């Protein structure tokens, strides 16, 4: 180096002459600046291309993730509908169970909406709203439905627990309470304080119900109890009478055949006789009475609705 000048020797090989280049400091600085600028440009370009490729990859992954989430959300909504259908069946069974347990049935509107529970706000309050309002609405609706089903499930669980406790506490009473139609047939005459008698042709009390059925159709005990009468009764023909305890007695008249005998212990559904037309009657039928503490009651009150066919 002489003064402000730089000399560079370039050797290409053993047989090639040595090349000599002399540059001033100023020129060298200019070349160094150009080289540095070019390096910065190349580096920036590389970073830009890399960032662009990364952004595209992220966008692709995000789109794939969104599609997967939408698919999961759709499947979740389907499962919610299935859960709602299941809860409908549970609610139906709950109403039946509460009726048997002597409890009031839960109001349908209360079951439909559930009770209690905080609100979910509005969809626009979600951080997702600014990104995808459509998906936000779907998520909000799903969350709302889930919250309602959770409240409904809790309500049914509490109701079934209450009914179970009541049923266990009154099991003996329930087993002894008449609750079925004693034969398969059609209700042809209802309980009445004054009914035109089909044989005597004058108004007379009818302290039971008549169920029309074919001769020989089985007659079932309406509840657990002990047979206190099995034989002929004037007007009723061949008759079975059962004492169920708790003040309940039932009578089954016009039978063609008596199966249960006095002193027999029976349970609900046991065959005790067969339908006939003995006694004062115009056609084969079962005359069925229910008394509580000796007072005749309308037997229809002691028969679950599904068992009555008018």
C-alpha cells in the first residue's frame, strides 16, 4: 500500500502470470459499500421470500384447521340433537314415574327451557366475532343449546331423584294401590251415581266400570293383596274381592271361572279369574269396583291412561 492506494495480487495457478490491481482507498470504500448494499438487498429478498412462504404455509394450515373445526362443530351439533332426543324420552319416563310416585308432573314449559343458569351474552362480544362472524354465531348457538340441555338434564336428574325417594318411601303403598285395568277390553260403562240400568231399565248407581271382553279373557289382580271373597254374589255372579290394605278393596264381577281362592296372596298382574256373563248382565264383561275405606270410587282414577280404551 502506497499512500491512499491498495495493491492486490491475484494468482490463478502455477503457470498463470500474477495479476496486479491497484485501487485507491476511496474506490475500495465504494466497492465495499456496493457489495454491502448488494448483500443487504439479497438478504432482505431472502427474508421477504421466506416470510411470504411462511405466511402462505400458515394460511394453508389455518384454512385446514378452520375446515376441521367446522366439521367438528357440525358433528357436535348433531350429537346435541341426539342428546335432546334422549332427554325427551327421559322426560316422558320422568312424568310417568312421578305420577306413579304420587308427585306432580313437572310443567312442560319448565322442562323445555330448563331453569336457572347465567346468560351467555351476545355473539358480538366474542373475540372470534372480528375474525369470522358466521362461525361465531354457530358457536354461540351451540353453546346456548348446550347450556339449556345441561340445565334440563340437571332438572330431570333432581326430579328422578325426588321420585325415587318418594317411590321407595311408599313402595308398600304403591304395590297395594290399584293401578291397572284388570282385563284387556273396551270400556263400555263408566262410574256413575245414577245410570240407566240395562236390565232393570231405571236409574241406579253404578259403583264401578264395565269392560267388554270375550268369555275366557284373563282377569288380573289390580294390585297386591289378599283374596277375601271368591264365589257367587247376587247380581254380580261369580265374583272375586281383594283386600289390598291401606283401606283399598277391589271387586271383579260376572266372571265365568274363579281361579284365586279366599286367603290367596296375590300381586299386581296375577290371573285371578276369567271374563264371563254370570249374574245380571247383558253381555260378557268385567264389572270392576274400587273402594277406599268402604266408599266406592271411580276406578278410572286408579288406572294409568295408557291402559284405558274407550
